[in-house]
């Protein structure tokens, strides 16, 4: 059977139902699945994936922004196979050539002077490490974080997550103070122009610090909030924040888990949209660099990275196989100027989606940059976020052969998240936009009580 040829429906459906029942029997209830009939994705190539029933989909979510270059990228699969044939694992207590090589490249790309790199297995673990370094360096457990933020699912990362739908406990080892600014078009400053918005957020930060102890450890911020719905502040806001932070010796951690590696098109790192203040003190990364392999890490100034006075290592961080994959993936990204492709194709896709959404009451805003685009959905005729609309669009898009993500602030998931591999072609962008336009119109019709398109 060829890749695009559907499997017999009855057999595929039976296998699907059996696997879903087994999933529900042994995995947590809170491990959510997309779709009324969840997919089992069995293989992929380029920007497409196939499910267990043989149906092909254009992938606009990339395993939650993780398949950065392409599914089954030959350079990455070859690097993994060759390294696995030599040795799978050693750990950080031995010299690891692929890890040193990748660290050298990332240190040079980071923009952080005298940079040191520590590898982890995920973005959550990377942010944990950054918090450990910052709080140890500053000898304080006070942390500033942005409202509507998301930084991972560990105990410490949940403690600095400003999005309640991803924060299952109020207990935390950290004292967290939440700052305005991550969401441009909602909240008490939304009516202001960009300059006034930035000034108001800076004043809020300064006022908060006046009420806090002087030894706040760090501000951690996503340049573009990922799970929060691909929201971002005006360019330069974090540079303005940095001026205030530096007066108090407070470190700046840029959470680049979703924004790094050129996805925004305009910049290689999200922090560069706020570059007037120079690079951050710490930078965290993960997701796309491994192209599906478990790679995360932290870059920091040597003074900060080397501040720990106890033993530490990583059993699986920097493993030879994941480092080989990341080296090959990063080389492909740089050699083929995928940042430039994200800027060009992403710009076209953004305009196409804005045109498609024009006049639709279910769409409040189409936003983003590069291949990191959010469509905020509301109940038609209102300003109320609509998780129902997002679910309707997801289902309709799937029927049309397109996979999307969703997110949003507070307790809602009313934002569609669009983040395809950075090799997306113009033709694929047009194809996906056409499917999405139909799905949006289908959702609007359903919510208005009419017939679906």
C-alpha cells in the first residue's frame, strides 16, 4: 500500500478504537487528546503526516512546534542512525564530542558573551535549570513572570506559569510576582498605543519592585507566549524592562523554547525584537532544535552558569544520539536559510489568513510573525473567547486534511496555533489557508445555528 492510499476503513477504525481504550485504561485522565476521534500518527515526510488509517494530513503544528525543519529529514535520520550504530549513551561524566560541537555552535549563536551551555531533555527541564541558576546566583527565591505565561509542567515551572489552565497547584518553591505586558490586545492597557502601553507596563514593573524585596532573582519571559495563544508585547518592551531590572541586579531569562531558531522570521531568537538592551543573562531552548528528539538546554554567562557550589550532572541531557540529531538539524536550518523562509512564507500565510478571516464574527484577531501565527476565536458578536469555536475549527480542519494546535489565556483554549515546519512551501501555505478558511466558515455557521458549509 502506498503512503497516501487509505487503509480499509473497518480494520483501521477497529485498531483505532482498541488503542484509544488502552490509552484511557492506563494513562492519566488529564493527558488530553485532540479530536473527538483521536489520531494515531504513524509516519511523516516533509510537512505531511499519515494516520493509522492511511489518511494524509498537512501538519501545521509540528508536534507542538517540535518538528522544526521537516518530518523524516534525511540529514537527521542519517545522523541518528550512524550515531546509534556507534554508541547510544554515555552521560555527562565522559567527554562527548557531539555535545561539545553543538554547545560551541549554540554559544556562538546565542549572542550572550562568554556563554556556557548546559543540555537537558526538555523545555521544562531547561526552565527548571535556569530558575535554579538564577535563584542560586541571586540567593533569592523571588521570581518575576508574565501574566498568561507558560514555562512547563514541573513543580517549579508550574509555580511561575501565569496561565491558570496550565497551573494545577498554587503550591510552589518560588515566590512569583506577575507582570503586565505579554498580551497586547487584552487587559487594562490594551487601549493604549504601543509607546504608551510599554510605558505603562514599565511603570507597573517599577511599582511592583518597590513593593518587593530588593533581591528578586530574575524575570522569566517568553518573547512570544506559546501556550498562551501566540501573544506578544510591542517590540522593545523587554529592553525597557531590562533597564529597570539592571538597576536592581535582577537577571533576565528569555524562554526561547518556542520562539528560537528563526521561527519568527524577523529574528533568530525572540529576544532580538528587544535587542536595545542587549542579550538576556540566560536563554532557554528546546523543541525545534532536536526536530523530534528530546533536546533542551540553557545558555548563560559563565558567571551565572558556574555559580553552583554543589555537584551536578545530567544522565540523559546531551546524549550522543540527540546531539547528533540536533547538530544535523541546526546545520540544515542554517544552510538552507529557514529563518528567511519563515519570514517570506509566514508573511504570505499571515496575510492570506487575515484576508480569509475578514468579516467573520468568530475571529477576533489574526496575529503572529514568521511561522508562528495565532487566530483568536470568540463567540460571534462578542469579545468572549470561545473554546467551542476552536474545537469546531480543529475538527473541520482535520476533515479537510489539516492539523492545527490550540491554546489561549486564563481558562480558555480559544486560540488556534499555527506553527508548521520551517520548510513550508508557498503552495502548502495556500493549501492550508484554504482548508482553514473553510473550517472557520464552518464554525461560524455552526455557532450561528445554521448549516455547516
